[in-house]
C-alpha cells in the first residue's frame, strides 16, 4: 500500500516539491495567525447560580434561598455533585456535572430549574438569580489598574469611560471594573425634625414612589390635530429631590430641604483596592473565546496609552497579570528549540553522513513542524500552554524517520544503486518500521485522549498536537525526503568498511579489531546475547525495583511541576465583628511591612469583604488579599524565600494570621489537603473537625490549616412583640423600614441623571453620628397615636453569628483544608 504511494511521488517529483513549498507557506501563515491564548478553551463541567439579598443572614440564606434552589436543581440529569454556600448578603449553588456533559443542554436545564424556583424565593431579592458557566477563556487576560492621588470619583469616571472604549475592541468580550462603588444619593434626615413635623415614614415612601414617574396622560385629538400629552415627573437632578413637598398645612409647605440635606456620594464600602499602596480602580479585561491573546492585549494597551493624554495629571496606569508575556516567552522558546534542533542535528549528521544528508534532514524538521501546525490550525485549535508543550516535545522526535531513510539510502548508493532507486528502496524498506515506530510513540500518548474529567480535557491537546506533528513527519520521511533525495542527493557515497556496523556483524572476526563507540556497542551486545535469560530476569527486576524504590524514596506525584511562579497571594485572616475600616487598617499594617521588599514588581491589595461568587476556596475569615507579581525569576530570590520573608515580617502583628501561597499552575485545585465532614447528627461535626485540626496542627509539615466552622462573633436580632406593635397599627415591614434608616439606608426610589448608564438609588438615612447601636433603641415611629419608640415592642438581643454555611448534596458540611511544606511528599502524609 505504501510502496505505490512512494513510486507515484517519485514519478511526479515537481508536483510533490510544489506541494511541499505550498505546505511550508501555508504552515508559516498558520503559525503567524493561529489564535494564541494562555489556557485551553475547555468545557469545565461546572455551573453556578448566584443570588443576593442585602443584609440577609447566612441562616436565612440557607432556609430561604439555598434549600428551595437545591430542591429544583437536584433533579437535573447528569449532576455529579451539588454544592452550595450561604454568606451574609447572599449565596450560590455550584453544580458539578459528569465529564463530557453537553454545556448548552445543561445551561438550559439549570435555567429552567432556576425559573421554577423563583416563585419560592423572596420577592425582595436584589436581582434575579444568575446562571454562570465556569470557563478558563472567561478569566481576565490583563488587568489595567488606575491609581494616584486624585479623588475617588475621578478614578471611577475615567474607569467607566475607559471600560466603554475597551469593550468596543472587537476581540474583547468585557472589561469588568473592580474597586469602584455604586453611586448613591443620600437624603440625610434629622429624626427630631421628622418627629416635630409629624412626618410618617410610610407616607414619605409612598409619596416618593408616586412622585418620581413619567405619566403618559394620553392623546388629545382636537379635530385639527392630534397631540400626545404627558405629565413629566421624573427626577433629573438633586435639586428636583430637594424641592419635593412632603406635607402641606394651610399655606405652609414642608419640603425635603426643610428636614434633610442631600449628598451625592457612593454606597458604603465593602472593600478597598490599592496598587502599591495607592487607592486604585482596576479593569479586568476578558477576551473573546478563540481570539489571539497577544493582539488583544496590544490593542488594549494602545487604546489606554492614547486615552492617557486626556486624563488629569497624577493618574498612574499599571498593567498586571499580562498573559501575553508568557505566550511570547513560550513562542520564543519554541522557535529557539526548533532552530537549535535543526543546527544540532545538522552538525551531528554532517560529521556522520555528510552535508547532503544533513541538508535533507534540516529541511525535514521545519517541513514536518509547519505541516503539523497547519493541521492544528485547520482543526480549530489554539496555541496554548499544552499545545506549546506538545510542539516543543515533538521537535526532538520528528527527525527519526528522516534520518533512518537518509542513512539507508546512502548505504544503497554506496553499494552502487542509482540515487533515485536508492531513496525509493530505502523508503519502501523502512516504511513499515518507521510507521510502527511512530505509532508506538503515539500509542504512549493516545490514552491521554480518553483521560476523563477536567484534567483530561485540559491534557488532550498534547496528544492531538503530537498526532498532527508526528503524522506530518511520517509523510515527510516517506514522501518528501525520497523525492528531494532523488533530486538533490549525492550520486556516490564513500563508506569505511571497518566502521560499517552491518559488515562487522556479518564478519565476527572483525569485531575484535573495531574501535570507537560502534565496537563498544557490539561487544556489549555480543556478551548480552550469550546470557539472554539473565538479561530478561534483570530487566523484570529493574522494572519492579524502580517502582518500589520510587515509592520509598521518591517525592510523590505532581500534576504540574513545581516551577518558579509569576505571582502569589498573601491572605490576611482575622476574626471578630470588624468594620471594613478596621479590616483595612489591619491590611495596611501588612502592606507597610512588605511594600519595600525586593523582587516584587506590583502589589495589588483588596481589603474588606472578598468576592465569593462561585468561589468556595476563600476562607470566611479572610479580611484582605494582596496579590503580588514577581520580577523575572533570574532577577530575584526564589518565590518560596520571598513568601517566607513575608511570613517572618508579619508574624508579630497582633490579631491576624498571614497566609502566603503561590499561583497555581494548570486547572485550579485549591489546597493540597481538603477534607469534607458530614453527618446525620450535626452536633458531632464540631468535635470531629477539632480532632482533625489538632492532628494537622501538631504536624509541622502541614501549613495554612483552616476549617469552615462558624467564626466567633455576634449579630443583633430585633425581636418584635407583634401583638404589642399591632396596638399602634405598626407591622414588621414598617419597623424594618425605620431600622434601615439607621443601617444601610432606606431606598425610596431611584433616578437616572443625564449621561449615566445605570439608575442611581435614592436612600433616606440618619447622619453618621446617629448610626449607632444605641440609636436602634431610640428609633421612634410616627403613628395615629403620635410618636412611639420601638423599644415599647422591640427588644435587641445578641446572637451567635453563624458565618458562612457550606452544603454538599443538600447536607451541611464542614471542610478542613491545608497545604504542605515545599518538598514534602503529600501522598506519604495523607
């Protein structure tokens, strides 16, 4: 079957050479234009549903949000694991499907389940539950950070304007802003004035709602024309709000400005963001799936640099987590490896086989490589970390077939054959051995195609790459090389019979007289052939012994090698009812200790509440996170040394625990040790977790040990005597409205100012000095019977704070997590 193909190729040498030139040009085009990204675009079998309700406690999240949602989602076909987490202000449900799931079908089933669950959820949700897929290609490829000594509003305004322009780039999917706050209009009221004017909170709410609206009053047809009539009443600026009348008595009109002052501000902060110690706002740029990461980041950088000329002085731009740098470095490594391979192979072959044979092999390397890249391009794959690894790996293997064919052809020529006949005979003779050799190599990698789970989808790009490149090398060795050899090969080849392995093997008397590597090999082979049984037994013992010795003395198995990372995270843990300002103060203390450390390029700090959307790997007691980006590995100490220095510098800060961990390579897996504890008897969970924690803490090889038990702390519960409250005509909703004026503020309506894309909430709240626990007891409600203090029917009771609640398959679980010190065999410890 192969021989006719070889004969046909040699008979049409010009056509074959033209085809080879075409493949080289097409391969170069494919290499230049194939999309380049950091991680493979794989279908991670995980979806999550997020829900939020401001101020709701974790206990209520579990009862009102998680359980109803779990009931509707648990019946979806193909679910492997159902996890959920409830925290103050919201919760999420994570659905892990079986490997190989149909993403579109799963998204549709989950959305239908969410729609069914909506009727069981509170009507006061901040927004409808959102279904989101987890996808590597949706992670940020670049973070554009704006910082400087300018007002917060200036940074936010510039970031919002920049966001629109970046999202206008065709290859950018979105640019999410972090570190900003939503705008807010606060109506600061004096409770004494409200009481003196007899203004009732419920009446104010209704009046605001009915006043801030556009009323379409219909059409007027006069017989000589038709006109639309409207009654405009929407708030357009803050002055409209201040001029709104609240109560009229005779000729007197009480307006908002008489009892309150108005402020255009931002919502209360949940967190703060800084870069290198300066207040910052960051734009997380996400590229579209399949787009070129290098071109996308270059376009974003060019846009930002062009816009910088229109900004006020003092604003600094820092680019962090730039994934295009990694891709450029890996592409450069690939090109260097290929060039090095060509040069080294040619140097060796020139000495062993001559310039002509070396030239044929030197041409075969880029031919096979570029043909393989063309196949990858046509398959719709992208160049990512796994494909690059496969390409680099293949460079060293794609020359074997070509060398064998060329060497045998030279031997045939030395024995008197015509060069065309010699290359034809060599290709035909070695066709099946080369094919078998290539197939054997691919067979070692083929099982990766059937590796299940997320890791399998991640790694399947490597065998696909090797199949494309080594398959191309097979065609090059059996078709293109014989054709080129028949045209450009030498007509005669001189060989030294004394160094000819075949001649030496045929004449045993000459073996003793041989010198050099060939003679050494023949002598070892001759001795081994005399004791085949012993050699076989030794081979079997070696096979078994290596496994035993590695199991005893080895350092375990890692999915990704422990290489020098580009980034790391410093997590600050603290416990107690800390305000966001207290949390920020503690984080600043850590910052002050490490900002001057050498070897670190950028510090990006997030202080306060951490984003938990779909992420259950962040401990509940984390009050801050400092993401550090290292300088190049050859210009600094090792990452482990730097992180240990950070631990040493911050170990004496009272009230906090600092955890430093390097960036994960490959699919995220969390900490090395993760133990989930569940039971039918919840009261047994806490002591069981404590036993495990004590065991891990007593072993110095385990570090960063944590568990998910509730943190110590209190929350205040306002217990209402409903019967007593009803005597005054007061219900729970009205009590809640008055209390919200002391806490986050009571939303009365919203409006959209000119030039704004989103609605701005308008809230009524007390002044800052009156937002205290004591004020909760002094709140008074206007009723038909006059002003009544809520202390008459409401008691403020302290309760144990619940903290984050974790559930797996509809049961509460506690989780214990830990890392191990660098160099410790995790398998032996577990």
